[in-house]
C-alpha cells in the first residue's frame, strides 16, 4: 500500500526490517542502546558487532526516550541504522503519543541530515514496549505524513511490518488519515 505526497512516497509492506535495501533502517532501541530482542536483536545479529561498538563509542550515555541517534549499518544492506527509542506503554496518560511521534520525527530528521533518500521503519514500541498497535499506527502514520508534508524529504518512507495484524493496523491508519480531507492524494494505490 502506498501514498504519494509531493516529493515523497510513504509505503507499507509486510517483512523483515533487516533485509531492506534503503539508505537507513530504524532500530526499535532502548534508552541505554544496550541491545535486546525483537527488531534490536535482529539488527545486531545481522549487522554484526560494528554497530554496538559504534553506539558505545559515540553515545555512551544512550539516547533519551522520544529521540534517535545514527550509526553505520555494519553488515546490513543499508548505509545507516537510526536507533530510535519509543516509549514503554503505561496506559496512555504519560505522554506516550507525543514521545512516539517524536521518535519518528527525530529519526526522519537524522535521515534528512545524512542525505538519505529512503528510510525504513518498524512499528516502534508495539512489541516489548506493549504500545497498542491501533493507537501506535495512527500516531506513527500521522507523524510521518506531517513531516513529509512540511519537509518534502526523504523521498521514500517505508513501514516494514512484521506480521499481518500489524500491517492491517497501519493500513487502517493510513486510510483514516488520508480520508481526513487534507491537501493530499486521497487515493492511496497498491
Ligand atoms: N522486522 C520488522 N519488524 C520486526 C522484526 C523484524 N526483524 N522483529 C520484530 N518486529 P520490538 P519495541 C516487530 O519489541 O516494542 C528490544 O528488546 C515486532 O513484531 O522490537 O519498541 C529493545 O532492546 C513489533 O511489531 O520493539 C527494547 O528494549 C515491532 O517490531 C525494546 O525491545 C516492535 O517490537 C523495544 O520494544
């Protein structure tokens, strides 16, 4: 599924983030940048030890929740890994939505700064961090569209959703956001 905006494309695919051939892939990291399971485990496994070596050297204090830092991508097919720290879900009244949107925005900002034409995101916070996927999808899709409408870059933003239920949640979010009548193509293709 795809949404064309002025200068950019937003797309949703089902798949594995570590296999994406785009300039930057986003890691669902923790604030210590300590590695872990899920996306984080898969990225460090496939990317090799160079990524952790670089995060330790450049970001010894980790990365605050809602922010992102960038490293090389080791053995992965991308050029960069952007380590984004989404919030742990605590019921929704602890600023989770703002922190999640900020993690997406900071990642996009890092991609633009490093002249990335394409960036791939997993569904931040909806695994170990237990953010409800329907809510997370709406926040994620809105944050990305707002950024793209304002900045018209990067050229490609791809959400890589691991399972079908997650893909469906993002597809529903994209349909509902694009149906809201703002100045964009209301007919996403694909
Ligand atoms: N490609 C794409 N999506 C994936 C992949 C993959 N290879 N593997 C899992 N997912 P999570 P979080 C999906 O737990 O909730 C780690 O321990 C997964 O099904 O990776 O932000 C970190 O170190 C889910 O839909 O990230 C942190 O401590 C989504 O990616 C913590 O987990 C996110 O799940 C971060 O938790």
